[in-house]
């Protein structure tokens, strides 16, 4: 909804498994949108963003922006506080989407 208010059409795809990765839906999204943003609530190293990047890089190169926990130790806290601490808020997602669109 936040992106739509700014004139950006977006879709959400739930990738529930990394292995096997759903190459077909990833490539369809890359072809139809021209940019991808991945969001995950754990390390971006070796996670969803990495798997999506591999598929896209080899078969349909488009900008890929990864949002997730950067290479650091986890913390304990309230969910909302942790999402802010790790940059996983809706505002961060919107910002990453704008960046991805600007790279197309």
C-alpha cells in the first residue's frame, strides 16, 4: 500500500523453501518487474536473497536488493524493536523497493 501511494506497482511472493527454490516464479517476477527485493528475518548470507540472486544472475539478470540481518550476532528483545534494529520495517522495505526500481 505504501508503494502504491507512490505509484510503484509491487507484488509479494512467499518463497517458503530455499531447496528446492522455485525458479519459475522468481524468473517470472524478474521478467515482469525488472527488479527484485528479498526480505528475510535472518542472515542475508546464504539465505533467500542469496538463492534468488543466484537464479537471477544466471538466467535473467535484474537488480536484486537483499533486506535481512547483516553479518552480526543476534539479539533478544521485543519483536518491533528487533525489526527496527535490523532494518526490517515497512519503511526499510519501501526504501529498498525505490532503490531497486531506480536501478532498472
